[in-house]
C-alpha cells in the first residue's frame, strides 16, 4: 500500500517574496508581445485577478495595481529547495509542477503517531513558513493532488479513491485545456461521469492521455515520478580494468572503497549513518545495497560486516565494470565518556546489535516507543530511534493498558453488565467510568468522541472498553485494550 502527500501552494510565486497577504499586487511576465499576470497575492485574487490574465485587463479594473517582474528561474529553484526541506517527513520528495510538492510517505506515518499526526506536523511547519497551502494524503500522487486542489483536503482513506474523487471536476485530472473544453461540450464535467463511460470511445475521441490519467489517479498504473536526489558530499568510485563477477571481488572492492571513504570522513570529524553500495554492470544497469547504523560509525570492519547479508542477493549479470560507495547520511562522530552507571558504554555495545537486527528484519522493524502529549490513545506514543533518550513525560493520567488493539475490536453488550468478545461472553463484576476522550481539535478526520470504561469480568480479566459517541449519540462498543 502506497501513500502520498500533495502540498499545493496556490500563491507560491508571491508568498516566497514575503509579500503581505492583504497587499493587492501581482507579478508580470511576457508571452510573445502580450504582458500577463504570472502570480497574484491573496488580496488580488479575492478582488478577481488571476494568473494568466492580461495586464491590460487587470489595469482597467485597478489602475494603480503594483506589479513586479516574475523571475521563473528563481521561483523554481526556491520550490526545489523547499522540496529538500520536506525530507523531514519523507526521503522521497519532489516539486510537482510550478506550485506544488509531492512526498512519498509510504511507511512513514508511524514515526509521527499516524497519518493524522503526520498531516498535523506538515501543516504546522507550513503555517510557520507563512505560506498559503492546501494539503492532502491519498493512495496515488494524482489522487492526492486532485483532493488537495479540488476536494476538501485532508486524508483520503485507503481504498476510497473511486467514490471520493467521483464528484470532483475533470480539471482535477490535469488534462490539456483542449481536452477539458471537449469534455465540457459533451456535458462530462465530473470525474464520475468519465468513470461511467466506455474507455475505447473516450480514447478514440480525446486520445490516450485521458485514459492514462484515469488509470494513474486510480492506481491501476503506477505514476512515474522523478524524485529529488540529494547531493552526496562523500562518494568514492572505482572502475575495473576487466569486469568482475565474483563475490570475493565485490567484497574486495567494498573494503577498498570503505577505507578511502572512512579516511575522508575521519578528517572531517564525521561518521557514517547510511551507506549505499552501487555496482555498475556492463549492460548499463546497476544493483544497490543499503545499510544504516543506529549511531555514527567509522569502523570499516563493522560496516563491511553489515553488508554481508545484503550481498547474498548479489547478481553480477554479464559483469560489473565499476563500484561506487555513497555516504548518503553522516553525523558528527563523538567519542563519549562513559557515565558512572555505564549507560554510554551500554549504548555503544547495543548499537551494533541494533544494526544487525535492522539488516535482517528491515529498517522500520526495530524501534522504541516514546510517549507524546495526546489524549487520543492511538497518538499517545510514537516510534523513535532505540538509542534516543526518552523524553520526559510528566502528565498524570488514569491507568492505561499496556496492550492496545489497532484497530479496536468491535464487541456486543452494554459495557456495564456484560460484553461478547471473540464469541465468548464476559460477565462484568466491576466497572469504572465513563471517561470521555476526544481527539484533538486539529485532527482532520472528525473522529467521534469515546466514553471509556475500565472493567473486570468474573474470571478476573481486566479490559478497556469504550462506546463511540458520533455527534454525542450512543454508538457501538469496542474493546481497545487489555490490562495485565
């Protein structure tokens, strides 16, 4: 399951200049011999001005309209730099057109307490940037862009693309103007109307583009994206006089590159956090092997050992003509003095074990849960680096179960006398509550409040139950956790 975030910046051309939103002004460009507005401020847009409008028409309505020259190259470069700053939320980011950003957040949301937490963090950052934005999260890049620009924004649930996108205008598919004009003449103004049409006549009349856009937006065909590749400051490469194809030769090349790379990092006072070992084949293809470390490392033997298991998948093809080693993530290397209780030394001993576990189980499979300030149970913890210090958490709360079910399990019963869970009836001997818990106001999913109860059945089992309260009305019951 893939998930993407689209961040649309409708006033990017003027926002990046720091113009006040209540200032009525515009940027000017030239197309042939015609002067056009290339960007407007929010105040100008509210007054009826828009990008692409002729300057003569704009001045006829507002003779004193201040205008400045539009620098397309500087605006594009600024958007590229902003996309690089978005690597806080995803390693895969890219500009998406002239005023939007695209992030691949597949598997990332857990680091921010779920998709709601991720969206809230992005929204808070862009608010701090003083940028006007619209943001959406969906299964495909096209769906996220459409929902951010033409829908309500926020989170599209997994598997809901067809029904949620159907009411949107066909302009949300980013089709060429002549195709949109032809669709409007036929009365096909919403995406749902296109979905109901036979595909062959659509393709014959408007070309393959319209069918291809529908397929990529709905996830039937993957949409190619040119992600930004961060510049690598520390890279070592070695070509071979003759192509090699044995594991022994590859490991020898790796050890040689590690020695050269570590020498450079040592001189800079840095250590490795992530390495990418690339084998360039004679047919022009390549094979990558990636490792990561829990803390900065500069021992070539340790790093070479981490590559052993990934290299089990070595495929030399018709031969390998060059090898490259990139330090895509580095950090300051500090030799720490052990505390009196030996904690620093324990972390140093634990780090190699964590690195080996990550290589075998997957990078996102080894983590520590840290508490975070949230009343909502699913957002009260977040995943963190196992070696990161646990932040202080002073909030006192009623007892909470150590084990939570995600999602909560639906049950039958009244929550005070009995409940049925997993086809077994539990008679309640003691109950405490209710405790009303509601999601934070900035969450975008409009989650209903919950009334929680701590109950104990006649067999001594202790459970955490809640009744959903949509629009403050009694809803279904759920079992959310089990007390030890």
